[in-house]
């Protein structure tokens, strides 16, 4: 059981000729849980996301701001 997580600029890192049982498009809350369930069921899973890498906390620039402080 393997999971490969690929963002658009990292596709070249995939091994050649690798096959998947399932492909999840989007790595948000929904896709992430779907991929976890698939992996726990033993399926080789590829997860693709078009967005940039988002680091928990440090990439939430408006986290904790009051509504009055938002643009
Ligand atoms: C500012 C803000 C604060 C929030 N705070 C909280 C909180 O504190 N607690 C909480 O429970 N919820 C919070 N939420 C809500 C929570 O973020 C969403 O409910 C949740 O992220 C929805 O998950 P999702 O998987 O449906 O969508 P998303 O998380 O939006 O994931 C969708 C993913 O799919 C990718 N994607 C889309 N189209 C494509 C495509 N064509 N090809 C490849 N990839 C694609 C996107 O790049 C994205 O990564 C907040 C939302 C916002 C905007």
C-alpha cells in the first residue's frame, strides 16, 4: 500500500510505469479523508492537487484576525 501525493510542479518525481488503484483529485479535507480510507483499504492511491503547498498555520495569513481587521 503506497500513497503518492503530487502537486502540479512535482509530477516528474513519480516513478515510471507506476499504476494506481485509485486517483483522488483534490487534497482538501474531503480528498484527504478519501485518500486515507482508500489507503487503509489497501489501495495504491494517487492524490493530485492543482494548488500550491499550504503549510499548516504559517500559510493562514488571516487566522486569528478579528472581522474588523479583514479587508
Ligand atoms: C478562511 C477559512 C477558514 C476556515 N476555517 C475552518 C475551521 O477553522 N474549521 C473547519 O472545520 N473548517 C474551516 N473552514 C472550512 C474548511 O476549510 C472547508 O469546509 C473544507 O476545506 C472543505 O473541504 P473540501 O475538501 O471540500 O475543499 P477544499 O479544502 O477547498 O479542497 C479542495 C482541493 O481541491 C483542489 N482542486 C480543486 N480543483 C482541482 C482540480 N481541477 N485539479 C486538482 N485539484 C483541484 C484545490 O486546490 C483544493 O486543494 C474554513 C474555510 C475558510 C475559507
